[in-house]
C-alpha cells in the first residue's frame, strides 16, 4: 500500500470528517500538498480505506508526468469505472481517432472547441453529482499528482469545487504544489517527519531493537522525507545495522542510487520486464505489458517479485493496473537502461500501440523516443501531427503545441509545421511562442520569395492587440513586401495582388498601434479587394477592419450598415463570427443613439445565438449586454453581479480582454454605488506605464477622480491636454474626450475643458453608452464644461437636453445624475427643485453617492456671487487671493464665505469644499 501511515493522524481525521460531511450532503474538497515522497499517497490510502469501510464508493485517477498525456487524463482514469453514469466518454469532445488534417486545427464534429469543452465539463459535473446522490455512502474521488495535470483537468476541478456544495461528493486532490486556486478547498500541507517520528518508524520497521543513535542519523540523511526514510530503513535493515551503534553510511547519491540497489537484487528477467514497464509509463496496464513483453514467458511471477520488493504496488481499485511505488523509482529503472535498450523498448511499445489502435499521443510519445534514422524520424513526425490533431479535438491546445514542437525538433526546417504550432500556441494564449514561430516562418518565406507563406505567417495570429500588436504589424509589412508593396505603404498603390485578409489585418493592427490615418483608406481597399474576390471570410475580415476605424458616436449609420453586411455574410454561409460581430456592433450603436427598445430586441437575438452555438464567448457578451441594460434600468448592484458573472466566464476561453472590460464597467457603476475599482499596483504607477495610450490615461484619470486623487488626476489631465488634438476618430475617441472634459471640470482646468468641449460638441445628442461602460448623455459633461467656461446659456441648454434625453429612454439613474449636474449651475429655488427630484430618485433606487450630493444641494440657496466665492474658498484660496482675482474687497469676501458656511450648514472650509464638490463629484 505504500509508505506506512506515521504521524498523519490530524490529516486522516480531517479527511474522515470531510467524508462524513459529504455523506450527509454538504460536499467537500481537500487538497493535500507536500514535496515528493512526503506521504501524500499514504494519507489518501488510509482515508479512502476508512471511506470504503463506511460504505463510500471510491474512484481514483492520477496525472501523468509525461508531456504526451491527453487532456483530462486523471479524470479519464477516474471515470473509467463501474459506477452507473460515469464513463470516460463524458469528456469526449469530438472524434479522437487521430485522423484529420495535418495542422491540428480541425474539429470533425463541427462544434466550436470552446463550446465543446464547456459542454463536456458541465456534463461531467452533472454526472458526478448524480452518481454521488445515488451511492449509499457518498462518492469519494481521488485525484493524485495534480502538479502534472493539464489545464483542462485543473479547470474541471475548479468547476467541481465551485459546485460541490449540497452534494454527497468528496474530492481529494494531491500535489507537490498547485498554482491554481480551488474555491472552498480545505488545504492540508504535509511537512517532513521530526526525529521522534523517524524513531517511531524505525522501531516499527526494524523487527528488532533500534540503537538510540540511529534516529538522528536517519533523520539527518533523509531530511524527514518519508520516502527517503523508508529507503534508508530498507538499506539499513537489509545489512542488519540498526541494532548496532550508528556509523558511517555509504549513502548512494540520492534516491535513484538507493532504488538501484533494490533493483540489483531482482532476477534478470524481472529487471528486464521492469525496464519495459518504466518505458511504458508511471501507470502499468498489465494486459498491455503482457503483449509488449510477448517474448517473456509468464510475466505474473515476475510482477509478483517486483511487488514483493516494493518496486511496483497494486492499485486496490483497479486490479489490472500496477504502478511504480514512486515516480523516482520508475526514473531509476529507466535511467538504468542502455541507449539500445531504451530505443528497443520504445520501438516495441510503439508498434504494439499502432497495431492495437491506441491513442495518438501514446503512440507518438514512443515514436519520438525511438526516432534514430530518417525513416523512424518521419514516422515519429507523422505520429506527432496525429497526436496534435487529437489534442486539438479535445481542446487541449497546449498539448497540440507540444506535439507539434516535438515534430519541429525532428524537422526544424518545415515552415508549415512551425505555423501549425504557432496556431496551437495562439489558441493556448502563449502569444510569444506563436509570434516567434510566425517570425521564423516569415524568414523562410523571405528567403524563398514565397508570398503565400508570408501571408500565412502574418495571418496566423489574429484578434489580439496590446503589446503584441507591434510585432504582428511588422509581420504584415514583411508579408506585403513579398507582394511588392514597399514598407510604409504608398496608399495609392494598386493592391490587387494582395489577399484582402492581409490588407484587413494590417488595417486593424494600424488602428491598434496608433496609425489610424493610414488604416482608414486601407480598410476601404480591403473591402474593395474582398468584394472583387467574392470570398465570404475575406469580406468578413474587411468589414471588421472597416469597423475598427469608425467613431461610434459620429459614424453610427455606417456602423449599422457594416453590421447588416456582417449578418448577411453569416446568413450566406459565412463564419458564425460574422453574425456575432454584427450583433455586437448593433448593440453598441443602439445604446449610443438611445434606442433601448431595439436594444432589447437585439439582446434577445444575441441570447438565441448563444443558445444555438453554446459558445462561452457568446454567453460572455450576452452577460455584458444584460449588465449594461440593468444599469440603465436603475439596478447598478444587479448590473455588477452580471458583470462579475461575465468575468468568471471569461476564464473559459482565450483571447478576450475580460478583466479590462470588467474593470471599465465597474468604474461606470462607481458614481451610483460609491465602490471605486482598484488598479493593481496603484494609479501613479499605472499612469507611468500607460502614458502613451489615450484610452488608458483617460481611464486612470477617471479612477483618480472617483477616488479623490487630485495629484494623479492632474498629471493625467496634463497628458490628455497634449493628446486631444491628435486623437483618431475611432470608437475610443468619445470616451477620451469626455473623460478629459469631466476631469478638467473637477480640477478647474479651463484650457483642457475648452479643447475637449470643442472636439466633443459634434457628439451632442448622443449617449456615451456601450456594453463596455455606460456614462449617460454626452450633453451632461458638455454642459459641465460649458459652465466652467462661463457660457451659461450653452451650459443650461446642454443640461436641459441631458435631463430630457435620459427621461426619454427611462434611464432613471442618469436622470438623477443629469438633474444634479443641472442643479449645480442654478441658483435658489430651481436648484433646490432639481436636487430634490434627484434625491427622491436616488433614495428610491438606493444610489448612495447621488443621494448624499442631492441632499446637500437641495439645501443650497446660495446666490451666484456666494457660490463663486465659496467655490474659490473651497479650493483653498485665501480671502486676499479671492479678493484680488474678483476685484472686490477682502471684507466682502469674508462676508460671502460666512454666509455660504451658514446656508450650507458647514462650519469650516473643509466642510464647505465637501458640500460644493458634491455638485461636480457626485457623478463620479
């Protein structure tokens, strides 16, 4: 059974308690961690023996250290059981025969890979819950050695952790360390034995009295590690040294040498059989080993010898399986094989697997290790490509990239193989690997003057921006050069020979890297090329490029037309992505123009698309769409919950900026909830790192304003002042302009407000609302800027419009926000009436920050002169400075400040500042 259980009472008791709780219906997760050989398996074996005695059903699975193990491997072994409803087929996402194209990118079922993985994980969870409810003593699932587990296995474990509550299921996981978080898991860390425990173990195992000098020596040599202690004890017991005083120990160099001595005591046929078993893997399937060792007559006596020597151990829950006592034991035997023996063993195994139709990855693993000449290398390459295809069908993109990397090691000069690995690495989110492979393939294309290969290298990584965009842009330029298009791209050049998708990709990347002026005409050329070529996918890419150069606030009609075209391409047999993008663009336009009826209809269409496709990414967009609608309906807390659900779902697929969009949405909730999102590392550091990106600077400035950080907001405002004249007319421009204007109002920076006002004025009558964030009518910040610029008629016109716009669409929180902004520029009774209406709405909807500011302003009956002087006083100016600025006497200033303090119920300038700032801060 492995290491005898010593000094692990607390851990076994904890597992017994969790098992009893699970049997009672509360469910549970336990994670045992500790170094190799620390005794995790021994604790688990004791715990599951107790569980089985109590009537529980026990299933077990182990991760495999070999990089060729398939996705969900420990779960597949666990599900290979006699429990009704549990079968490895639950985790089958598609055809796994190993046939298909050579790139490893196909899915023979036609099902979206992310949707398939999401589906099978949910199916497995339901099956486990059902099985646990139908077993007499509950279900105990043991997953060992998860430090070797693939991402899919860990994702499924995380899903089970989140859903185990209320079930009769206990999951016990073991790992040396585990970087992923397991929600709700009880963590049990096993530490090395102390000298007293070592002494107890020696006394149990020696069979005769142990001299008092040995425990300290064994503890020092073994470091308290139970595996090392056990092996040292075997060595000392075999030489009958424990009865005598401790002396020098001819200690081998590490555990492998210790195990090597045990192996040397076995008969030659048993050692030979163990060599085959070590090449086969950690887990030993006895029937398979029998077939591979066909020349070895009667392996059962040999296996019995190995079990008796403690080299192999039986798995009590799977009699046809054996395993090495420890991975280091297998490594010791494998390391003892000569080169010829290793190659021969892997060749025999690969041939057997090929005949038996074994999994593609199992065959590939042994083909690679037997590749010594041209013929065997080519056979190994084909096996690796088959394993990559199988891994992709199982949505294990990391394994696919690994197998394609193995093939590349055999044939490093194959550029198409390199691009296949790039695509797999891209799907796995490892963009640095993908871009490096594309760069290498591009170099081959340039040397051979192969435009087709160059275009493929430039188009392999798509849909990503951020830091990788500049590298992708350079790949596009190199590909264009192969078509005779010079660097810098003469926009009047005939691009008829260039693939439309390449031109579209280049245009999109130019927008991402700040080259909007060049991207706009290129997007037009991409559309023209796609129309001439008649390819639906090329047209979809060109339409997408065209969308990226447009301003949502001013180009709404063209964006609606692009959405219509994209939906038409999808209906005409094109990619479903075209339908998704078309619907998303329509949703943002409908929010921008304030057509909430149309928005609700389009959201229902998106929900139908999500139901039809089953893809997590579509569900993610749907949650974002519903969150925005919930905010406009006056339920910011519920909107935040939906946004949080969207963020959780974003972890099930690659390539989407889930955390960034989640933070942006919570920032737009803050004016109504008072909860300001935090930027990791702090806002000043963030500003230093993103000072060249207008959208990031605007967001940082807004967060600083929400948090009352005037220093960071001021620094960001100065950066924005220089950026405003050169902002490209894309979908981000409106947010940057209006954010700069609002921050300028808050900081009393009239020059920045004037620049932002002039540039944003054409947006009047629109809403700064998208699925990413909702900030209400554009006229509200325009009115605040006009007020700072002392254009009272314009300020009143904008703010009246803002109130009317929000009332027209029924956006109650934004009605209150606009009323409060309007109240802040009015005097006397009008201001109090507006503030009172805003206060009533805020109290009805539970909008704390709005209610606080409205309560203050509803009591404000300051005259215009009192407000002007009070504002300057609140900003920290001395009476003398105020008098000089307004050309009045200090006595007049003192009188007006005293009156303002009395009317607002404030007792000092700090309170006065707080009351007055409410009029400009409440909306943040």
